[in-house]
């Protein structure tokens, strides 16, 4: 009888399934899921992208390195995932080209899962973007990257509390050293397949009159587009007078 | 979904927008920050009393200080260039030996053995092959040294500090501080620098960054600067200082390019591209020790080979054109090249250059890196010197001093050398860059401005230098 040789403790873990993983590089045709990679500049998105796809895109240590979308893929448990690396942005509320690329993809590209890469050392600042993305999509994973640096800086993050507050799974990684990548892949597949259901955080601290206006407007939007995930975000944008969103609403691109 | 209902939603939003007042954006932003602060309070614990990022901030204090910031920048640039100049010499001559002295004659004799007609043999082997071989021999070694070093600096996190140091100068010239990053990319390749301007939010400042990127000496022009400086500038000082003098003059040209970039940015922002300087947050990322071998590998694959491939693609047809204009005769035995050189000579003299240089710059529009071989070949043709391999054959001379001899025989003086260095800095971008500018701006007008403005500046500067030089 042949027994499987167990090489390390990691391989017995439910989170680890090396045989199920195949890095596809740029050959991501006929994929089952689209995964977007978003996050602040300089949080190591491109490094996570490379770790997942096996590609070797150059990663520079300066904010704004990725100005265009990079695409790659991987296969996990017989399912193919197309991965799209978006330009790093601090916010989705302004109108620079790189922010538009990121926002348009999240909105119109309709990724099945959005992986938000955040710098564990600067979580508070990173959450600004995280909270905005959670208004747009309800299938997301927070990749808490640069954990090695956070450890050096004696920063301890309670991932369970964070996951509960944000309403999405949180995975700690050090992508440079490939730590946490198997867990990230497993989590992505669980969100994509609906095993994990997210209940994303919604922005709370807005003044009552704005909250009332947003509620009223998003109710109308939901009435028109039943089952829409980001009615609140569309309401925010309409209240801001975002002409691009108004246009998209008119042409029906949003649904 | 009906049109009427959509209109209703939009109308409702207009109405509500009116009601909630114009501090909506600020209120929303504050709300997000308040939420973020709450979440972090509950989940993140930092060790109290311990100061974070100590080493980082110490390094930052030095490299971004008012006193040391600029000297350190020039020192680093100097060291990178120095290593490139010194290190590229040996592999360059080895490659030249192999491609030009060994393979080329072998190809020639092979061609004559199979009875290839002289024009086909000349066109393919003396034109296309030699142009490509020269580009590889001259470009590959410096790129293979310069790009990885640049990438290591980039991975370490030095570039944002450069941007930080230069921010004030950019602000004063009415441009965006992030232009420092795109300018640095331009030192590698202008086309890459222009794509990188996408990080600049405001269209006005982005245009300024695109138009002025050409003032960053690109990889195709460094070898020209280095070679000419070594031959002519190095020769006017005692030989023990000659390489230092050459290095300093090349850095001088690079700094002059930056000065032109600031001046042009300032001029544009005061005239056709008026507007406010936008503020931005620049994060100084933590220093990260680069992963050395990984960096070498990616910079070789991502940058060096891609840029080299592009150069080869453009050099091949250029080589063919050079061979053709040297071997097609307009009247009697005057070739097109000789005729063009003759007609450019007067204008060239005004600029302290000559007809050969101007023609070489027209032929070399596709790729800056073939300027020097083209000049040498045309010089030999025009002066009727022996030493080359005949009409329209690009060649590399065995030693740098032999190159100097050819140029001096072609009537070159120190003035010609200085003005060539200036003109190499100030001339139109290469065709790839022009195409990239068009793709990024989608405007024929701005593409034309970005292409023609530097040539006009080049004409003015070289003209002035020549006139002042001749006064003394």
C-alpha cells in the first residue's frame, strides 16, 4: 500500500493544497472566475500578483509603479482564475487616470472576488480605500501584507476582530517570502465559490441628513435594479454629481 | 429598466444634492476616516513607547536633508555612471570583436562563396547586419549594467526620496512633484518615462511632464555622450584626469538637461499650460533591502531585453537606409548622402556642427544609439578617407583614439564635440517616443510640440555656443 509522504506540517493543513495549484502565468483563457487585485500604492500588490501567477512582473519600491492593468492566471482545484493587478490608489473618489482604471474595473469589470492588499504597518490609512471598495463590491478578501515588517515594528493585529468588523475574510501574508499565499488562494476560492459569504462593512459615520438622502436614493436604485450590490455607492456618486456614473446609469452599463 | 425611471433617479439625486449642501464630499471622507479609526482601535495593537521606523527615518533625515540631499543625489548618479562607463568597456569590445571583426568577415566571404550579387550582399550584410551588430555591441553592455543598478536603487526605495528633494524645484517651475519620478524613468528610456506620467493626476501637469521628458538623457544617448566626452574633453586635460573630466562633463550635460526641463516646465506653465500646481501626497515607503538576484533577473528580462529588441528592430531598416543613400548616386558619382551632407554643411557650420552630424541625426530618428556609427561612416565617406570598409558600411574602429582620428580628420574640433553633446541632449525624441507621446496624449498638436520644441532649443543653444566660441 502506498502512503503519501508528508513533507512538512503545512501540507497536512486544510489550507494547503499544493497539488491543486497550478500557476498559469499569462495563459488565462477560459477562466471560471475573475479576481481583481486592488490596494494602496506600495503595499506589494505586484508581489502578491507574481506569487499567485508565477509571473515575474517587475515590482518597484515606489508608489505608482503599476500604471496599467496587468493580467495573469492560476488554476486551483480544477478551477481557473484570471487575476487582474490594478494600479495602486489611495482612494476611488477622484479622477486621475490610474484611479479611473482601478475604479472602472471594479465597477464594470465585475470581478468575482476582489483581493484588497493592505500594508499591515499602515492599516488605518489603508482602510480608507478598503472601506470604499467594500461599498462597491460584496465579495472581497483583505490581504494583510508586509506582515514581516509589521512583526519587526511590533504591531499586533487581531485578524478575527478585523474580519468581523469589515465583514470579509482577512489573510495575513508576507508575499515577498511567499508566506500566507496558500491560505490566500484557499480563501479566494472559498469566496468565489460562495463557501464564505461576506457581509461587508458600510460607511457609518456620515451625518444624518446625508445618511437619509443616501438611503432614499439607494432605495430607488434598488427598486430599479433589483439585487444590485452597490446601490449605496452609486447613490454616493450621484450625490457627488459624478458625470461618468450618471452616463453609465443611462446607458445601462452598471447592470 | 425604463428610461423614465432612470431619469427619475437622476432628478432625485439632483434634488437631494441641493438639500444636503456642498460639504458632502468632505463629510463622506471624514466619515470614512472615522470608521477606519474605529476599526483600527479595536483590532490593532502597537507596542507603546517604542519609536517605529527608526533606521528609516534616520536615513531619510540624511538623504532628504537640505545640505546633503543634492550632493548625495549627484554622488549616486556619478557612481552609477562611473560603473557603467568603466564596466561596459570590456564586454563592449568583446562583443565588437565577435560581431564586427569575426562574424562580419565570415558572412562576407560566405556571401561571395555562394555568388551573392554585390548589391544584395552590401544591403543585407553591410547595411542591415552591421547596424544591428553595432547596436548590440554598444548598447547591451551599458544597459545590462545601468538598468539593474537603477532597479536596485528603485527597489531599495530611493526614487521617492529623489522626488521629495526635487519637489520644491518642480513646484517653482509650475510642474507636478511626481515629475521627478517620470524624469528618473526617462534616464533609462524616454518612452518608458512618458508612460509613467500616468501617475500624474492633472492633465495640465501631465502634459508638461510628457513634453519635458525628452530632456532626460536616455539610454540611447548616454553612450554618445560618454564616447565624445572621452575623446575630446578627456584630451584637453592631463591624461591622469581625463576620465574624471569626461565623467564630469557627462554629468554636466545630464544636469543641464534637468535645468532645461525646469526652465521649459516653467515656460509652459506660464504660457500655454497655465494653471495651479496641484498638491499631492507622496508616501516615502520604508527602505527594503532589494532581493539582489531576483532584481537582476527581472531588470534583465523586463527592461534590458525589451529595450534592446526595440533598438534592433529600428536599427535594421536604418542600416539599410544608410547603405542605400551611400550607394545610390544622384548625378555622376555623387551619392545621395554626399549630396545631402554638402547641402547641410552651411547650416551645420552656423551651429558649430557639420552636415554629417545633421544627416546622421535624420537617419537616426528611429534610434539614438546609432548616431555615432552613422556619423563615423558618413565622415569617412565625405572626407574620402581610407580605413572604413567602403561606401555605406557602418563600422566600429578598433580603439577610441582611432575614432578620434577619424573625427579630427573630418574637421572636428573641441567646439564640434561640445555642440554634438549639446545637440544630443537637445533634439527631437526618437520615433518610438514620439509614437508613445501620441498614444498617451491622443493629440497631434502636443505630439508636434513635444517633438519640435527640443530641436528648436538645440538649434538656438548650439548656435549661441558656436558664435560665442568663435568670438574668442
